[in-house]
C-alpha cells in the first residue's frame, strides 16, 4: 500500500463508518499501562457510558477486545454449554452466523427462518418455543445484510414466558436507534464500535443481565474460549483488576471519546438525527425509482438496503462511486449479492451533506450506465423530506 496516498473516504457502507476527528486525536494520546490508575479510571467511565448507551444498569457491562463478531461470540460462548438447546432466528446473514457459532460451542441449534428482508412476528417465536423449548433465544435487532429493523419487546416477553434467556445483536443499531436493554429485558446484548458509535473497529461492547450472570456463574463446564471467558475478564473490569490480557489501550481511548460525543449530543437527539437523514435518503432514492428491500415499516434508519435497478451493474456503480467521488457503499451479501446496495448513514456519516453528496454522485453514475430518470429528482425529493 502507498501510505503517502490520500485515503480519505466518505464511508457510507455497512461499516466502518466515518470517524470524528476528536476520536482519531484521542487514539494518538500516549499509551499507558493497562493497570495504570488513570487507565483504570477510564475503564470505569467507559462502563458508565456504555450503560447509558445500552440503557441498562447491568454491572457486567464492558468492551471486549475484538470487533462486533467477538461480541456475538462472547455472548454465545459464555451462555452456551454443550447440549444446551438454542433457538436462533434467521432473516439474514448475521442470524446465520449466530447459528453457526452456537453450533461450534455445542448447542443443539434450532433454526427459525423467514424471508430475507422480513422481520419475525412474535407468534412465530411462540410457536417455535412450544414445539421445542430452548434455554437461549438469539435474534438480530438490526440485520445489516437486509436493512430489516426487528421489534424486540414483545418477543422478549414470549422468550421469558418460556423460561429462556434472550441474546440480541445490536451491532448496527446501538446509538443509531432505540436500544433499551433493561426495558426490553434483554439478557445478553452486544455491539461493535465501528457502526453508529463512529469509532474505528476493534472493540465490542457487551452487557449481561443478572439472569445471564447467574447462568454464567452456574456453568457446569468451563467457557470453551479462554480469551472470551467473562468469568475471568469481569475480574479485570471490576475492583479486583486481575490481569487477563493486555487491553488495547488506544482503542479504549477512542471508545471513551466516542461515548463522550454520544452523551454530548444526547441519545434521543442522535436517534432523531439518524431517522431524519434516512427519510431524506429514502425520499431521494424513491424519486428515481430505487426501492428498499426490507419489509415496509421495518427499514433501519442507519443501514439502507435497496434494490439495484434492472440493467445496472452493481459492482461497476460502486467502483465508480469510490473512484470518482471517494464514496464507499456496500454490496449485497448471500442471496442479495449483486442485487442490493447497502448504504450506511451511521454516526458521524449521518449528515445532510452526505445524503446530498451521495444522491448527486449516484445520479451521475446511473446516467453514465444508461439508467433513465428525471435528473435532479433525488436531490429535490430529499430536500423536501428534510424540511418536514
């Protein structure tokens, strides 16, 4: 790689997202020891800020060393013992990953599937648990591969009525739309730093309820992953400060600063900002005939998955956007490969400027590829939507 090349991009894909300059500056602070009193204090502040973002009082709330997938694996590894029945709800790529990981840890996995882009009706979960009881239920709140926004609250009630614990993936949704761990009675919840927190990838926020902690403490077998074993890691984050592994010091600086930015903006204002810019983008795209693939009424505000127009080459448009305009968007995964664009409006990237920049650039690319539409229609529609 040519490190002298200007690699600045407008990151509007499924992640990572644009990073605020304050966060990059925080990463450049001098590295100190992982047991230094100042670093210990920083961890305390990170925990409090994560509790705010997760909307929880859970004591076992921390940032795992690793990306969002480490968060997924942490929740499964610590709550699953070999032979435990687990119901995994799959409506996209990341539900599929959850099932795969659970199987690797020895769970008896029952997969409940629905069409990609759709969300689950609570009654589907109820019927599945009646048919085959489970100790753990896993579901994705914000399915990054499809842009589907899954309601959680009613499903959580059903899960607990059947005596199971609920694991929820909020990798894409945390800090971009409402996530209410205590209100929704989520037992284990995980996320990643690189999406709506607008921090570089490298840490995975997780939080465990009291019921989940009891499950961890009453295990008959050791957690199969030494590195992700919360029974040991929690002793470093708690008052004992027992060494487990060397924490990524500068990444924690970055997360600390990212969480400060969330507090300064306010969670509800942040959620409203993401929703407003989603509405602008949607209005603009629909004005030139581009439709969303997620179920109506359940589209994510921060991850916009839309169908590639007939006759337009998915990869060539994305290549042109990056080459001419330095704008990165994502292509489809799995069955959506080549058929879907995934447009992120996450964290620092969720701005009116980015919406307008992207729509103008996309119109240019579509025109070059022979797609017919009314020039300027997307900009006008987005502008109108922004004023509402």
